[in-house]
C-alpha cells in the first residue's frame, strides 16, 4: 500500500532513510557524510518534508519513499524541467518488486522532471533509464569540503505521462 505519510510515520521514515543511505552510498561517499545523516538528523528533517505543501511524497510503509517538488536547479528549470525527484529510496531487500516504479508513479505528474544521482550508483541509474529517463549531464559538485560526481537524469513530459498512466 502506497500512501502519503503523516507525522506518525516520522520514526519509520527516518529509519528507512538512514538505512537506504547506508545501503546506497557506502563506497560512493565518505563514511563521515553518511554518518552525518544519522537518525537524529533524519528525525528532524521529516516533519519539515511532511508538512511542506509544495512536496508530493509517496510512502510504502517499512519499504521506501519518493519525494517530488519544484526544480531547485535554475538551468534545468529553464530547459522546461520544472520538477525534481529529490528522493526515491527502496530498501535493498525490497528492490526488484516494482515498488520503486509504484512510488515514482505516485509522485510524478504529466510534466518533465529531473533526478540527481551520485555517480556510480549503477542500480539507480539503470532504474531511471528503464523508467524512461535520459542522462542529461554529468557534473562535479562541491558541498562544503566534499566534492563528488553527479549524474543528472531527465524525463520529458511524454515520458512522465507514461509513468503516471
């Protein structure tokens, strides 16, 4: 069952978020970056996400979640990608069952959107391509002391419509 989360789901969402980050980014990002986004950090983040009326959030209890909102990258918005999939995580033991596709369909609309991904996340890249995305760009990103490579995937409005259908 996929639904919009509520404030009672914060603890489980925070736990999923921490576990998914560990499963996804171990070996791609420094351990210190993963550790910095611990349970306390995620517990503080989720009330802000859930109560933000500008975000669409889909939640598969104890399995994963997706978050879609306005594009944060001005050059991408100028290219008609007005929305951004900012998060899509499914716990590793639950992947390959169509849950990611269902979460994506729950937050997507019939308009173009993008997703940013740490380069080297082959499973997510393959999922995005299989769902109709194209690789738009690869770029270097610096956040504080951290520098990493990022892949930018985009879905046209036609591709987004196919996801929603």
